[in-house]
């Protein structure tokens, strides 16, 4: 999930434009995590989709099928918890 700065540099070297510029990644700010969910159609994703928002997390629209980015069922971002 979390990528320290060195991990961000490695990700940028491997993934090029599909990775954030090191120092600008939500992963580095601990505002995004990648979890072990590799399908939008399993019970794990369904549970996260139904429950993660209670804890301030969501799979952003761009990462969902039909979104503007690559589909990433594993990518979740912290948006905060409504009070």
C-alpha cells in the first residue's frame, strides 16, 4: 500500500507516465493505498465498496470500470469521514 519516496522513484522508473511524479503521489502522503483486491466482481471488492466510505476511503471514479484512467480495483483513496 504505502510507497516511501524511494518506492515512488522505482514506480516512476517502471511505470513511466502511469505513475505519479515522486513527491506528488497520494501513496507517499498516505492518502492512497493499494490493497490485494484484483477484481471488481468478488466479495472483497463488494465489501470494500459497501463499507470503506464509513472509514473515509473510496475507490475513485477514475479507477472504476468506465472511468477516465486505468481500472484499478485495488486502489483506494482517503477522502475523510463526514461528521
